[in-house]
């Protein structure tokens, strides 16, 4: 049985010239290992190794500069979604999964089944809670003095412009319908909204 070598992943954005240079360095290293006493082969490998290290440093710097320029462009165009996504990708620390949890009694659980059971108990308690209904607060809301009537009927163009003004990538409202769903509805969605508003 022979333990194989793990294949190294190529760096992001590595140009083909640098890949060829890395392959050349691998071949020179194999020649150095096969002829360890030959000084000229060793010097040739050292020269290629320095070239590769210098080219890799330059490639990393260029890639980082491109990412920073893209982040500055997203910041100028107020594209916060892509900006924070790129910032998170640049972070070296990655979040570690939580494998331990404390139950209601405060004892630490490390077994996967116990952890899942603790989460199940937690959500059963907190998601099945009835919130108090304050009738006095509801009665204290002032009633409108005049009935609110629309001066004119809402047109299809007004509904279309309102749909276009809806912000995307936001949490849905109380109806649990996101703006992306309403926008993708097209003309049938506009007609359905128009009928419901009449």
C-alpha cells in the first residue's frame, strides 16, 4: 500500500504563464532530487524557485488589488450586498461550527443527538408562546374622524410603478411575499393586484 500525495489547489486567478513556471520548477526539483550532487542543476532550481516566488507574490498582490478596486466600486455604487460578500471572503478567520450546547439545567452537551434535542426543546418552548393581547392599548388608538376614500381609482400604471419601486433583497413583510416574487409575477400579478384594490 502506498500513500498518495494530496493534489494542491491552484491559486485563484493564477495566469497560465505562472502555471507553466510552476511546472518548470517541479521538473527542476525532480532533477535536483535525482542528482543531489550536481551543483549546476541545484543552482538552476534555486533560480527558478526565486522566479516562481516573485511571480506568485506579484499575482497575489494584483488579485488583491482587483478585489479592493471592486469593493471600492461597489461602495461608490451603494451595492452593499456585493461589498459585504467580498469583505467576508477576504476574512481569514472562518466561523467554527458550534458542537456544544447547554441545556435548560445548564449542563454541557457534546453528543450530536443531545445537541439536536436541546435545540428542539428550545424552539418548542419559544415558538409556541402566546403573546399577551393588550385590549386597553388597542382601544386607545384614535379612530379616524372621516372615512378614508380614494379620490380616484388606482390605475395599472400606478401599480406597475409601485412594483418597480419595491426594494429587492429585503425580508418579506407580514404577508411573507418578497418583492422578488411580486416583480417576477409580470402582467398577471399587476392585474390580480388591481382587481383586489378595486
